[in-house]
C-alpha cells in the first residue's frame, strides 16, 4: 500500500467528466465541502482544461475521455476514474503525458445525481503516494471512508459489489414477480419489511443470520417450493435451485463464512 504524504495545501480545483449519477453526486458532495468543482458532460472536456480530472463515465469510455483530457489540459497533473472493475491502465494516456493516476469507486448504489455519499466506503488505488493522497482527500471531503483494493483484484472486488447490490435488486424483483404470478398484489410493499430486516440481520450477524427451510434441514418444504414455482412461474426454477445449492453450502459450514 502506498503511503500518503502529509499535506497542508488546499485541494486543487477538480474537473469531473461525466455529469451523470456518479459525477453529479460527487460534485454535490465536493461543493458542499467547499471545494472548487467543474462538472462537464463527456463531450465537454475540451472546453475545461484542468490540473485534476476525475472521469465518471462508463468503463468503455474511460480511455477516450482520458485522451481528450490530456489533449485539452497540457498542464494535467492528476487523472482519475470512478470505475470499480477497471484498473489504472485505462488512464495510460495521462500517465504517458506525465500525470499521476488514481481511481476512486464509491461502494454504494447511486440511483440519481443527488445521492448522499456520506459514510459510504470507497475503493482507492493510485500510481503514486501523491495520487493516493489526493484520492483519499477527495474521499474524505465527500465524507466517504477510503480503503485499498489491489489492482489485480479489481474485477473480483466489483463482482462482489454487483452481487451485493445489483443481484439483490434482481432477486427481490423475482420474488415480487412470483407473488404476482400467485395472485398476490403489492408484492414489493409486502416483501420490503422482510428484505430490510434480513439485510439488517446479515449486517449484524453475517451468515449466522441465515434462517428458513434449508437452514433447518427441511427439504420437504424446499421440494414443495420447487413444485409451486414450476407450476406458477417456471422461469424462476433454475434461479431457485442455484440459490438453494449455495444456501445449503453456507448452512453446512455452520453459517460461518
């Protein structure tokens, strides 16, 4: 892990490239902390030369946005991106131009451009001590908690984040769909207290929070579930079987994982 140097100077102005959900939320947090921020769309970097650029665009567009930033800002000192899975290699154009590089990925779901990032963990990587210092200062200004992720582990880290967040939404939407297919309305409203309590239990107890038929070895109930799903919403059968297998493995380990 790189050691961040001590600093006494104020944070330099930051240009955020990408005025979507992540860029907008970071700009909001940085401005609230009194920092000078320019927020531009993906096509506007040529109009805003800067010493520090943080690129908040989809992974496939990072390299081209970085190239545009280098062309627009001959004095570029730091270039960063907010991708979870992408390494610093996507900022190669900036590194070749002599800039130091970093990444800053909020480990939080960001549904809109005004999402409050307070308290969110944020994954940080950097090419130098000065760059990691800047990344951590940005994180602190946004009231986020930085932690390090090795470059070679970025894809695995982001896969874990996707399972915890994106797949949770897909899973709960599937449960809502099954209720609807069974003739039960307002599924999201009915399931929400169960989902929130289960998430809180997991946060407090980890895998020891596991309950239900598989945890107690009730395979007869599991079989009835599968019969009902096959009759009611068969597209969900494979999902249930895969999750049941994983739940059995966790239960067999005593809930300790």
